């Protein structure tokens, strides 16, 4: 039974006798010595992660101007910051895009530019008060000119993250990168074996007040992050650190095509090995960390599960989906995660970093709720016509004309003998065939590449698809491609007419 | 080797790629082709020792032929070596070595541009 305290470990750090290893090295040590042996031997295990953390931002104070201003609206290099706090305090969110340059440049880029010593243009407006008479302010500042510049990141260092893929027929531009059509690739994020929270999944040593490596400086955990979900292993952290002490090596702006700006943060957390339980948990391997591959093709909050996967598989370069090898891309940098765990190890070893115990532990039993929405989103099945005219592909153009005429319906779904949707014939297709004197099977005149949608899709997604492809109707099908109904631009106009 | 063939507007209606291949019996493996009624640009693979022959034939028919010496450039300062580019590249230009450093095999690149859109750090660009 090993029992150590953080105070004892800190004394060892100060006198230089501390034994510190990275979470990668710990795997082999526990394999060799067992948890108890490793707990006796090792005092601190360092972790690291380096990836996109959108939920980050800068809390700053500009100092007072002459005459003073109570800022209501504020921009840094045309990126809007929130200034609904005291006169010259503001919060610049990393994922806020520029009003002028769009998603190429955002709050994250302002933060990196500040860190690199660049001048930033400031534009502020107000309504003027007796104590703050000024209404407009234009100036330029550098990081040095700010009184305080703290990164206050509401959600960083996800314990693990779901991987992404795309079953749809077009490229998706997401915060998980470019997802190629028809399961063309898988992207993932997280440092696996080095992931801070995955090395202390009971949150024994990580909580409010834990001193950490943050962006190359010493920062702190200030509680659990937003959307903290420990029940299923998706814990998150809220962090604070002084930007003025950080390094652009570990705080990097990025922009995802079609999505927007985000900040790559480098975070490292030291885990004191107080007992054998912590020794065992810091020996976690990539193959122990299971996450999910989700299908982003649906465009809905509830992304369908494609399969479960562990980080060893993801990091191997390819995973199997439906019997096919699909290449994987990491969106976070393992090389930098390792660099961070080594740098933190160096700090501890050379007495430059002392550990702290949390004054409050992270919540271990909370769950993320979906948004409460007071206006129900209508689904395709709520507005579709469940009456649909179908025709077998072997029937003739004359049969199709007759069906259109008899049912006064513009669209006829073409089905196979098994009842699966194989095409669509419109009154226009029939007229064209007649004009060209073609009266053979509908198969020869139908549109073969038919867009379709699912009954549980929100109507606005279906409407967006109709608009994107410039078509007036889509058959609604179940998972076996059996036709359940049809949604037309008419159905959508009726929905709008009913609402307004 | 990878080459770029540019077909100017005044030659776009002539089958100059086919003519050049038939005439020289040099095979071009066309990897990317962007051709419309006004302009054409192709990336093709050709045997090193046959390059001069096909180049002469193409140029005699009005095409412009450029060797893709450095088809893609990586800004090592901007790149964080995440590896986002790896899975979108159809030619397997990108890979990790055993230290999780990013390796770029430029010779395989066909300038499709997928990796450029994928890179969150804007570290990749076509050409030099």
C-alpha cells in the first residue's frame, strides 16, 4: 500500500530527487513493476495534448482612455469582442469570425497576433454617460499595453472525443475537417495515451486549483468545463492562464474551411502518483481508450453511430468501416502533445514547477442535456405527402402519363420489383419523351440519381437540399429505400403559409 | 515525372493531347483534368526518358508544358504536424514517421488541392 502526499512530492521536486516520467513512459513502467512498484518508484506522471479548442477566449482590460469610454461594442482587427462588462473589460472569443475577412481570421488569430507582439487595431463605440462621455474610440494596442490578458477557456482538454466520418454523397466541411463522401475518411482528435483526463479518469488529482502547463506558461484548472460529461468519459476542463507568459508555439490560431476560426491550445497536466490506483490509471494505453465514430452526414444533433473504435486503431492510420479500409487523419498534433509532456516533465524535474492539490474536485456525476427548444422543429414526416404514385421501372411511358393524369400528381416514384426506389419521373420527363416519340420503358426516361430524405429529418434540412440541387421534390424513404411519401416545394410553402 | 499541360483558348478545339500521344506513342497518365470550352489544364504522369518527346509534340501543337518540380509547399512554421492532410490526399503524399513527424513526398503530388482546404493552419500551398 503506497500513500504519498503532494507536499511530500513537492519537497522532492525542490531538492531535485523527484522521479517524473511522461504518461507514455508510464505504460512500460507499470507493465514491468506493477501498479504498486510503479507507485513507489514514480512521483509524477506528465500528460499533454495539443488540439483545436474552440471554447477558448481572452479576458482583457484595456485601461481607461481620455476622455473615458464605457465600451458597448468593441472590435479587435474587425473581430467583435463582448464588452457588456465594466467600461474597458472585454472578452474576445477564439471562434468569433472577422466582420471583414470572414472565417479566414478570427478571435484566435487576434490572440496569436497579440502573442507575437503585433499591433492590433481597436474600434469601440458607446452611447456616452456623464462619467464616460466618449462615444467612439480608435486606437491600436499590443499585448504589453493591456493591463490584464488572461485566457479564460470555458471548455478545453476533452478527455476523449468522438471521431467523424461522412456517409453522404458530398464533401462536408466541419470542425473535424473535410469529411470525404461515402465514408471516404475518418478524422479524430485527442492525445490518447497522453490525454490529461484519461490518465486520471476518477479526477482524483485534477480539479479547481490544479496548476498546469497552459500554452507554454503555468496556468490553472478553474473547474470542470462546459458540457462536462464524466458519465460516459467525456470530461472537460475550464482553464485560466496569463497570455503574457505564454508562447506562440503552444497557442495557435487556425481556420477550418467552411466552418471558421478556432484556437489550438497546448495543455499539459502533471499527475502526482499518490497511490497505486493513480499509478494504474496513468498506465492507460491507446487501446484502452474507446470512442465512437459518428456519421456527420445527417446534419442533425444526434449523429448516427457508425462503430466503436479505440485510439490505437485511429492512430494506426486506417480503420475498417463496412468491410473497407478507411484512412484516418488526426486533427490534433501528437508530436506537440508529446513535446508538452516532455517539457512539463523537464519543469518538474528541474524544480521549476510545483504541484498543487485541487481545492474542489471535478463533478463526477453529471450529464450533458440537449437544448430545451420551445418551438418544435417540424420533421419531414410532419409535412410530406404520404400519398405517392409509384410505377415499376419496366412499365411504359404511356403508363406513366396515365398515372400522372389520373392522380394529377407531378412526380411518380419509380420502384424496383423489390419495392426499392430506383428513380423519379416527372410530367416534364414524360412530355419530353412524347415530343421525342419515345414510348418505351420508364427506366429509359427517368432520373436515376434521385435525391431522397428520411422521415425524421428536420424540414429545414430537406428544404436546404431541395434548394442546393435545384429540384422541386424528393421521395421520402426508409432505411430499406422503400418509398414512404414525397416532400415537394409545395409542402414547404404550405408549412410557411400556415405559420405566418 | 509529373507535368502540367496548359491548353490555351485557341487550341482548345483540337484534340492535341490525343494527337501527341498517337504521334509519339508516349503514354500520359492523366491524373487531373480541368477543361472547358475556353481553357484547359491537366496534370499527367510521364516516364522521365520519354518526357522530351511528348513535350516537343505537345508544344508543336500549341500547348504549354511545365514540369511540376515542387508541386506543393509546406510552411514548416505554420504546420503543427497534426496530420489532418493525411486522409484526404488521394496520392498518399503525407505520412507520419515513427516520431509522429509529418513526411511529405512531393513527387507523388498531383495538385488536386484537397490538402490545402483541409489544413487548419493554412500551412500548405500549391507551387513554390
